C-alpha cells in the first residue's frame, strides 16, 4: 500500500513539473493602413488548395523564404492562414505582371478577413480587417529576390516590424499601396505558401 502511494506522489509531481504556460505579451504589429475599393479583376489565377506539402522532397523549388510569427493573436493568425491559402497555387506566367492586392484582396470581412493590429501611415497602432497580411507579402518579396525578377512596386512600413530586417519588408494598403513584380524569367512560376503556428513559409517552383 505504501509503495502504491509513493508511486502516485511521484506521478503527481511529474504532472506539475511538465505543465505548459503560454505568453502572448510579445506582440508584433503589421503596418498596412488598409482602405477598400472595388476589387479589380485578378491578374493571376488563385487556387485555394491548402494541402500542398512544403516538405515534399520530390519537389524542386527555385527559392524558399520564411519569417517568424511573433504576434499570434487569433484575428491575425486567421488573416495569415487565409492569405496563405489564397496565395498558394497562384501562377505567374513568363512576362506577366503580378499584383498582390489584385490576387489576394480585398481584405474585408465579407471575404473572411478579421480585425488585427496594424500601423497607420503615421505609425499609429490601429485595428483593421486584414491586419498582419503584410507578413505574407514580405515573405513572398524576399523569396523572389534571388530570382532577380523585376520589382515594379514595393513599400516599406512606417515602423520597423520584427519579422524581417529593416528595409526588406513589403507593406500593403488595398487601393493605395501594393506589391507588384514582373516575371522576367523565361518560364512560369507558381507560389506555395504555408502558415504554421510559428512561421510563414513561401516556396517558389518552376512550372513545366
């Protein structure tokens, strides 16, 4: 009997020592001052397939880039996951221009986006629908850099963001600020994007 009681005490101690805590105090704010206008026609086709395996060794990717998620607020995570699913499967043909706003936006409630923290153009912290999606456009921009495509439009945030070094970001404001590039490569490219609990990953592959 004493032996059974001793085992129970040891197990109880282990349960207490292995308990988990979650700290959400380390917040990072995206900086898109979002305004909405009528959605323009998509330049690129969008495939909302969320089941692409980014770790498939049979895939040959031209470029890969990832950024760490610091602000894991529910609305922001929803926006990241939604934008990721919309970016995945987008094909940009050789010689074609790509607009992030046209392909992924508008970032409003009707399309499933939620309110999350942003920076206004003056650096003020606000909450707007689509807050956080600049981390997707920033990750895409940095994934494209090694490919030497032609960057047509890119804007930096009004304040430094934590997920990328200063000057390497790509902020958005629907109808005002966009991220655009021209595929100057001699072949089509396709985006694969994934948002995990801790990071945003963008991979770019060559289309046969």
